[in-house]
């Protein structure tokens, strides 16, 4: 579990166009992430 003030672990994820991005691609920049846990699920 992450705690406030700790750096985020390195990760990769697809962007809205399906291109893979890495957290390290944004080193030294502020970024905001959000996701929808129930996206692409039935119901």
C-alpha cells in the first residue's frame, strides 16, 4: 500500500490511444492519473 509522500513505483500502462507509457517517461514533471475501476466490465 502506498503512503502519502512516498514516490510511486515504476509502472507501464496503455494511454487512451493504446500506446504504452511508463512513469519514468515523465520524470521531473507533475502528472495526474485517474482510472475507472469498473470500466470495460459488465454491469
